[in-house]
C-alpha cells in the first residue's frame, strides 16, 4: 500500500500480518479474484492491475474483464484511493456533498478531511463524472496522498496550464507517466482504468526509506520462505541465523517456530531414508524435496548404495544419490553411444555406400533412439557442456536426415544415365542451369548440401570465365556485383566469426577483381576526359583560344588516349584559366572592398602586412590604377609589382607619405608632408589655411601616429 511517511505504521502492521498469515497458511491466496482470468489486461497493465486486485483495492468489471480501456468515475477513483492510502476514518465529518451515495461516503469523507480531494462545488462532488488525467495528477501529489513534488519550469507539455503544471511535473519526474505524446499530457482527457491502475501502482511504489528493523524482518522472513521451499540445510542455517539476530518480538517468535518446523521436517526425511527396508519405501523417501536427480530406473541401485547407512544430513544422502547416478548414467550414455555407432553415417570417410540396407538402418535407428530416450534430459556427461541426450539426439537426427537424403535425393543424381534423368533428379535444387549440366561433377557427393554447392560453384565458375570475353564498353558494375554474389563462401570463419572463401572460391574472386579493376580504369578514364573537356570549355569562356598551346595539348592527349599526359595538360589548362579569371576580376573590380580581397590573393608581403584599414585605403587609391585600360598590365604578376611599389616606393609610397606626416615636428614640415599627399581638399586651401590645417594635424597627432590618410584628413 502507500509507503510514505504518513502511513509507515500501516506498512509495518501489514508486513507483520503477512508473516503471521504465512506461518498459519503459507499457500493461501491474497485475493479470490484471479487476475490471470482478465482477458483484456496486456503486459503493459498486468503488474499494476495485479497489485490493485491482490491488495483488495479493486476488482474487475466482470470475472474476465478488468476494463483497462474503460473510463473511471470520480466516485470509484476516490474509493480505490481511500483504500490505497488507508484513509477509512469513521469519525471524519460529512463532506457536505449531496451527490455521494452511501457506498462512497466513508472514502470521500476521509479523503476530504485529509485534504486529498475537493468537490466541484461546496455541495457537489461529481461522483458519477469521469475523472480526468489532470485531476488525478492533483490528487496523487497532495501532501496527505503521495506528497510528490515537481518543478513546473520543466514542463514541456503544451496542454498543461499553471493549475496543473507542478502536479504533472511531479508525476513525470517520479516516472509515473510520460504523457500521451511528446507534447501532450492529456490534461482534460478522461483517464482509463488501465492508466489509473498504473498511476496508483507507481505512486504506491514511491517508497521512503525502510527502517533497519523493517529491513531485517523482511529479509529474515524471505529467508525462512526460501528454507521452507528448498529444505536445504544451508538455507535453513542461513534463515536461522537471520532470525536469531532479530530483536525480541512476536514476529521473531513466529519465524523461530517456522524454522523449527523446517528442521523437524528435514529430520523426518533423514529418518525415513535411514529406516527404509524396501526399494519402494526408500524411493518414496528420496523422491521428494530437497533431493534432486532421482530416477525410478535406478531404484535397485539406490537401495543397494543407501541401505544400512546411518545418514546424518540430507547432503550426505544427495551425495550417495549422485554417486549412483554418475555410474548408472555414464553407463547409459556409453550404451547410447554404442547404439548410435551402429547407425550408418553416410558422410563418414569409411562409409560403405555400395549397397544400402534400409531395414537394417531403421532397426539401428530404433535401437539408438531407445537408448537415448533412457537418458535424463538434463544429464551432462564428462567434460561436455550440453546434456548427453541432446548431443546424441542431434547426431542421430543428422545421420537419419543424411541417410534419407542420400537414398531419396543424392543416389538418383549420381546414377542418372542421361541428361533428362539428371534434370528430373535435380528438380528440388536451386539455380540448376541446363546449359551447365556437362560442367556439374557430383562425383563423391553424399549430402544435398554438397550437391547444391557443386551446382552453385560450377554456375559461378562458368559465368566468371565467360565474362572475360565481354567488350570493355559492356562491362557494368551490376554485372560484377552479380558475379560476386554467385560465388559461394564456405571457408573457415575468421577472427570476427565471418565466413571466408576457400582457395577455389578465392580464385574466382581474383578473376572478378580483375574485371573490377578494368571497370574502375574505364570509369577513371571517362571521368578524366569529361573533366578535361569541361576545363577546355572554361578556358574558352575565360577568353582563351582553341589554337592556344595549352588547349591543343589537352586535345592531343584525349586523341592519343594518353591519360598520364591528359592529367598534366588538364592541370596546366585549369591553372591558366584560374589565372585568367583572376586577372579579369582584378581589372574589372568596381569597389575598394572587392579589390582589397583580390589584392590579398596576390600575396604581396608589403600589402598584406598593412592593417585592414590601410589595406582598404590602398585598394581605394589603387583602384583607378588597376582598372585603367591604358595601363595595359600583362598579367596579375605585373599588377603585384605595381602594388608593391605603390605601398613602399621611397618618397611617394603610401607608407612613406603617412610616415612623413607622422615624422613632421613643425607646422611647416607638416604642411609640406600634407602637400605631398596630393589631397584636393588640402591643395585648394589658401597658404594661411594650409598652415592652420597643418597646425591642427600636428597638434592632434596620436602618440602612436596616424594609421591612415583618412585619419589625417579628418582634421580639416
């Protein structure tokens, strides 16, 4: 039931009651209702429904139907919850709800007094209304219910408003529900009886910590139950030790009595074995718990081995039983192995297949089967890892299958006198190709697997060798993949437990690899030609001519099918095309920003070493130079030479001009440096205005100097 701080006393009492009941009637059922009889309870609901029914919280709608898909009324939900929470307070004041019938009054009065439920109004509980998933969340999380807490900030459901947020979050965080979908909790949906059962069951399982005394009592009780079931001395001793360690209580007294009963039961069993005077009385004494592996076929051997021995423990008796079993069972295994050896194995190297006697074979099979049937299903012989009966049965079944297949399937193939008989004999096999009949060699085949392998390998061998005559243009990846798929793979497993090819199979794969290499070469050549032709088109688009040497070199390589030369010629043509496009971009740039990015690609160290502001300013001043049609630059390298000079030429270079202003220490020197900048705004000033401007520039000069010409001209 609800195992929380408010009802720990109830749990302890219930646990004690369970132990008492177990002591009196260990086999008694908790509830007369059999949950297994509910035909509508799937695995998803079974644990929760079993819990509710076995704890007398509810029952099914009928003997065979729990009603997992039916809705549940608020009144019925309240009655179940009151039982689960053990809220049955006869002294609770009347709830004041006029719609609550007598059968629900005690539960609803008790729940309302505890603050677990409220009505839909002061006088109406909504007893016959369906309860929603949202209402269930509110009830289960109340302090006097299961006291669950959650963080509303973690709420991801879109249909949960602030009224329900904390309660729904608590259910999700406690693992009671995950909603009806990733985004929906189903707040306003009526809850189904199956989901209601899950909600209550999982809430009940939200246990607080068990006290040490409760844990000790529970563990001791479980140990006693184990001892009662097994009757093994070690289990009894373990249970007795745990019970002895318990503090004095009625529970301990009851458990001590149960341990004593088990010890007396074991003593009686030992006495029965020691007192047995006939095979029958001995067999009855040992054919029960705690003894295992007792077989009626060995009753005489058990009597001989155990008679007259004064056993003190059940372990001694079990040892004696095991000793008899070992001798007898190993003898039976040997007998079964001998019988199996008489069953013809047609796959054996020394098998005589010249004349087969089916009657003799069937007699041998029957004798072997009888010998195997004597063996217990669980007896493992010697160092084997599996039961002897299973191993021998598998071997016998395989021999029978191989014999029948040889007689009925393989023999007609080996003895076919013409192609028609051979085709008819091969009718049950896959992939038989009539045009390959002369290639099939079934000599020495014994099993249907060997026949099928010969068919598949020969088919693959013929197809692989025939493909050698395929013209280059007709070779396809689909064909090659089909050839690979035809080759069987029957070699040993590798270290990854994957099959490998045998030597013969690998030889076929090697031939196919040659076809694959040829196809790869053809595809690579076709790709190279396509890329070369695309490079020629790009070259012409960039302004090149068909008669240019680089263009002609590509054409000649294609014609000669010289793919090494083609690769070199294509690379050269692509490089030249890129250079042409780059030069065109430089000489047609329209903005300083566009030109700056291109100038960086020239990799002129003096330019790239400038600050970003300086590079942009140089690009702006250099733009008229590089786009001047009359400049007649030969290529990008020529532009790079001019750019370097533009930046660093002594006296007139960009850096020199800025350095002159930064280095001037007088107004007149500053005026002269400004004049060298050839800025129209300065050149148009009067002589006195130029001195004034120079003075401002000198006075405002930063400690680290001006970075750009724009910084200088900002002063006037």
